[in-house]
């Protein structure tokens, strides 16, 4: 079941997608579910189901949660989709033909939850037994014939690529580089005997094996934008593709993935964006740790998906783990959404209806606030282009607080004709809400409709000619502890 950790990654990617669409850019947002491998096979067996039945339920559940969170993906890919299976077989066949995949025997410690082997330097020893460093579960010893991908051949290539700026923040690239230089690269197993793992894509050159789940899953990025058949679409999106991942799958998305792409003659992605963890009482939030927070509970607590989305992006941190508490979430929601934004929008709407009958024509704008709006636009864009939604939202909150201060300073309710003051304030609302729209799209649209403006590119929109206020909406209601 999806939890807050899944939402953290997916809402961040959605925020970036909506931001770039706001600026008029062509965006293709791909998400989906990995549906093969031993973990799912064993889970299905325990439940007395066929794995296909289980993954059908799983993908439907993810789609429903992403609907609840208002995720604006262009495609939800499933690794059981027929076009993806064709891509995986095509990729395997090409690498095998080029001598980059070979058969040999393997033995090692394996984590079913991670679907990966761990070297001696990587696993933890607890009570004298090897354990997964992420799931804290005992590893299983496996010894079997397999097919290997010649990862070791790509060492120099990886060092060159990772020395550039493809991974952000740079510290994560440094981490992978250090491991490659210090330990070298071992060839990686990319197949499993069908006698043990039958739930997977069949290896095209050996029907007794299935493709390793990670090798399968990583190729979804190519499938999703038309590889290898739709060359026009692939060439439109791949040169600018950005991956969004949690730091726990960094190795797969760099060392292994970049090598796979090189083997296929494809350049690495433009950027791999890596974020840190949400943690609770020192442990990464997740089902395995038993500290997962249900998404529906958080949506309910914070009124709708907007409130929860805002909180996630306000605490978002790429380099540092964030400790999750209800108190922190409540404080952000109450102080910034209910008070700073919600009260301001409500206040301005009420004043416009009461003093000017709900029609506010364009006039001159307070110079100080106009300057601040322009500065906010610049700082917001800089933060978003640096993949820092938390900082971007902070800049919008500063603008809104200044807007509130302007209301108190000018006291429009005491003026016989507060047209200039209210037009200035409505401009602040329009700019602020537009900038918040990638994070709180429903509240933004509701505000725009109520106050008579459209959400459009804030950098070339110009001023609003007239505001026709039909409602002074209450956007967010405070929550109590």
C-alpha cells in the first residue's frame, strides 16, 4: 500500500511537472508500478493468489492514491504492460548479441525486499548473521547459475559521467564515485532461474530464466516515451529527461542504469534528482519498518490533498533526512495555509466585495509591493530551477506576509475609495496563488475562479485588467491537536 514515503517522491515530481507546464513547457510525466520479482511472487503465494491478480490490485491501488493526491501524470506504466515486455526483451537481446551478457555461476547474500545481492562490505551483521542494511532483515544465501551483465567494463565511463553534474545533489554522485573507485565494479546478475523466480519477463535467449526485476524495471523509462519504435517522441523527451528517486535506490539509478544505457548506445538522463528520507524516531518511514503513515489519514486531517501536498513540499529536503511529526505538520498547515494564505485571501475578498461591490479595476500598484512581487518571482524561479520547492514556497509566504502587513498599514476598510489598495492586494493574491498552484492546484483554481483571474504563466502574464469577485473563499480550516 502506498504511504507517505511514496507520496514524498511522487508529489515532488508532480510539483516540478506542474511548474514547468505553468511556464508553457512540454512535459511528459511518467510514473507507475514495478510488478515482477521474487518479493511479489512470494507475497502472492502467501495470499493464495496468482501474481498477476496481486499486481492488478496493486496498480489499481496506486492509481487511486495518485488520484487522491491529484498527481498529473501523462502515463502510468506497469512493467507487465506488453510494450514494456517487448522493450526488455529487445534490450536483453541487444546486450547478449554484443557480448555484454554471459552465463556463469553466482553465490551470495540476497535480500528479497530489496531484490538485490549484498557484498560483505555492504551488509550488517546482527547476532552473527548478515542482515539487509535497509530492511534489517536476515539475508538469504543463494547459489545458482545465472546470466551476468558486464558492469565491470563501464568503470571508466561511469567515473567520467559521475564526475559531471548528472546527479543532483552532487554529494550523491560523490558517494557512488567513492564506491566505484574504492571497490571497483563487479559484473551484476541480470537473470533468475525460472525454477525459483518464475514471475518475471522471460529471458529472450534462454526460456529457463526470467529477467532480474531491477534490470526489467529500469527500462521503463525508455518504454514510457516510445523506445525503440517512436523515435520522434523519444528524441523529444530523452535529451531533457529527469529521474526523481529516493537515495536508497541511488546505486541502481547510476552505476547500473548508466551502464545499461551505454550498452544500448543511449546517453544518460539529463539529471537524476535524489532526495533524502522522511524518518520517524530515527527510522526511514516504510512498511518494513512498521512506521508508515497512511496517505488517506493525512489527506483527511489536512482537509484535502492540497494541504498534505503543501506540507510535503514545505519540508522537502534533498540532502538531509526529515523527522516527521504530527506537531510539525500541524504547525506548517495552520500557520502558513490557514493563517498566512487562507486568512489573507478571505480578508481581501471580503473587503473587495464590501467596499467596491466585488469589481476592482486596474489602477497603479503600490511600488514597494510591486517590487517585492517581481523579486519573489525571480527568487521563486531560482529555487524551483534548483529543485528546492521548500525555499520557493518560503518566498511566496514572505510575499503574503507583506501583503497582510499592507492591509494593516493602509486600512482599506476606512477609506472611501480603496481601489488602489485593493487592486494592489489582489495582484499580490494573483501572483502568490499562481506560484503556489503547482503545489496546491485545487485551492489555486478555486481562488482564481472566486476572485476573477486565470492561472497562467506569471512571467509573461502582465497585470490583471479587472477583478470580479464572486466569493471570498475560506481555503483552509485550522486543525486542532
